C-alpha cells in the first residue's frame, strides 16, 4: 500500500483499502440503479418507450408490483458484505441478494451478476 504526502504536511495519508474502494463503487452503483428506476417510472408515466421504461414494464409483469418508495429504501439499505457482495440492480429493483462474481480484466475489475446478467466495471483497487 502506497502512501502519499500532501505538500506542507508531514503525516502520510493512508489510501483506502481496495475493498473499501470496491464497496464505495458498489454503493454508487446502487444509487445509479435507483436513478434508472426513477427515470424509467417517469418515462412510463409520460408514455415514452425508453429502455428503462421497458425494463420496468417487464419487472412489473414479473413481480406484480413496482414501488418507488421501496426501491429507495432498499437503495439506502444496500450494504455490500466482504466476500458476499450482492448485485445492486437485483437488490434495488427486486429485493434479491444475487451474488456478484468478480473478474480482473486488464485495468478494471468486472462484477457480473448471474441472476440479471448485469456487468459492472469497477476501478482496480
Ligand atoms: Zn443482478
């Protein structure tokens, strides 16, 4: 782990661990999934046939309901656990804990969900 020095200060500042970075990225992705949910809802309400709207139509058909307050609550509660990180998309949309598989591809890590098929690119820690 490398330290870096802020000029003028003499205390080394520790960088966050790769795991902390990964979990912060997954948290951001959960909020992005909520945004997708929100603009999908807006598109549905205004009769636009965007991809986000079509995904929500399909989700509503499959699960029997679409609740924005619940999706929001789940997003706020999303907490990836070390070694058991779950898919932010499945969690936010469907309340499912689908495990993510991580794979290193060149300069990025890719997290894949076997349940919804989502692939998330993460910076290497
Ligand atoms: Zn998923």
